[in-house]
């Protein structure tokens, strides 16, 4: 019996449709042997706490250790939307809390896909598992995580986007996902990328991919940052000191009505405002007692 799942009941030749989740740590090879155990503890603390906070029973979820990450499968009786929505919100919030005290923040690439999964005494297998792992390991996921200076990125398969994300739901906003074409060794696929707490990423600025053994290797990567303010990298063209403040860097622009606005590329949540009035929803994560105002 594997932890959390009794596999004697499974026929190794029988595939069951499940949600597959792959979680990889950013630049895990740069951690020393002494640092890796602490990194792994943080990953499990973030993921397992989020399961409890999302109301998902830990023993219902299959989890395999991957050294620098975790491979999960979730049975069909648990709504996929709960993992895509509430669980990802909790993962994001937990990761922010973990990184608050770290000089080098932990970064996670998470991928999801639903498909046929086969269980045996050693774990799970199938094309659905392969695709999910390749999405998490794709150069697009890696590049977006670095370029946007984020700590968490979610990649979902095209079918999962069409079947679940596109319909929206609690904590699921399809407008915050952006597509990118990936060249995997199995062939070309479309995946959708989301940076929790932010607007849809600009995947059109990424370099093209070519097929490879992993998730694909970018032929060209994004240009290196030209400047930084308070540790936040930004393109300095069109930026003046009056537009810089808080946790981001702004570049002034005019809309069609000639109304001056400020666009921010932020390390944390993204907000756009005009004359101090927010023009889009501001991300609200989990609310804690410590975060509430006491009048």
C-alpha cells in the first residue's frame, strides 16, 4: 500500500481519468546538498497545507516525490475546479509566506492536465503524466517565471483550458490565462499559462521553441533587463522617476482619449490605475485574521 492510496484495488492495465499535477522547483540544481532538504520541506509544506486549506483530504491524493518536485494525481470524485481555483490560491499564499523570510525565494512551476492514468505499486504512468511533466518543464514556463519575476506559474493543457478554465468559476478567471505553442518531442501542443494574482502574461514576447527531449528548448530567450528599481527589473525606455513607486516600475502612456495612465510591471500583484482609480480587479487571496482591519 502506497501512502494515501490502496493500489491493490487497481488493475495496472486499467486507466482511470484523473487530474495530474506536476510541481517543479526553479533552479533546483543551484541548491547545495545541505540546502536541498530544506527546499523539499518547504515544497511539501506549501502543497500539503494548501490541500487542507482547500478542503481536499490528503489521503485521497496520490503524491510521488521527484527530488526537486512532486508528481500528484487526483481522483475524479474531487472537482478539478477546486484544484485549479482554491488550491492554487492557497499554494500562492503559502508560497508568499514561505518566501517572506528567504533571501533566495522558492519558485514553483505547476502544470495540470486531465487524462487516463495507470497506477501500479511504484506510482503512476501514461501519456497524461508525460504531457503534464513536459508542460511544467517547458522553456515557456521557465522563461515566464524568470521574466515576470514571479514565484509561481501555472500551465494547463489546451483540453483542460477548454473543458474547465474557459467556463470560469470561483478563483478561476480565463482572462488571466494566455496561450503559447510548444514544440514537444511528441509534437506541437498548445498550453495556457497563468501567473496567480496577475494579469495574463504576454506570451507573444517569448522566443519560439524547438522540439527536444524535455519541454522544448527556446531558440531565443527574452532580452535581459535593462534596469532595475528596488530589485524589480524593467525596460527603462519611456520610464521617468515620477512614474516609479511602490513595488513596481511604470511606463507612462496615453489611451485613445488622451487620458494619461500608468502601467506597472510588479513583483507582486498587478494593478492598473488611472487618476488613482483602479481599472481592473485587484487580486485578493486568502484573508486571515491578521490581515483584517480592526476599527
